[in-house]
C-alpha cells in the first residue's frame, strides 16, 4: 500500500501538510471541492506543491508530523528540493522558531 505525504499552498499563502492513500491529484480535488468545513476549505483554491510516497503507513505518518513541525522557510526549502539547506533551517539552529 502506497501512502503519499503532500504539501499544498492555500490561497492565503499558508501551507497544509497531509497524507493520503489515494492519488495526490484526487486528494487535491477533494480539498478544493468537498463541502466540508476544514482548514483548506476556508482557504481555497489550493495547489499541490510537493509529494513523497512511502510503502509503510507508519513512515508516512512520521514524515507528515515531522514536516508539520517545520518552519515555513524549511518547508519552502523542501518544496524547492534544496535538501542541503534543511539542517541549517532547523528552529534551534536558525534561532527563529515558527518562522
């Protein structure tokens, strides 16, 4: 079973990190169209910026939690694929928690 961790950019510029067992584009459609009161429903439209797939659900959940705890700048480095910048953007190292 493949599980995908994804990052969306919402219309207000915020990022939403989630995971899904379905195709990420199908999940994006749900975020943009389902009549559910949720974080993304109040910030439509959303665009898909990043995806990572995992074979094990536990790994995907751990990765989603990790990314959710990251600063905006660190998420943006991940989205850009700038993996070398990630260690320097840790909150403790950068001295700018919640940036």
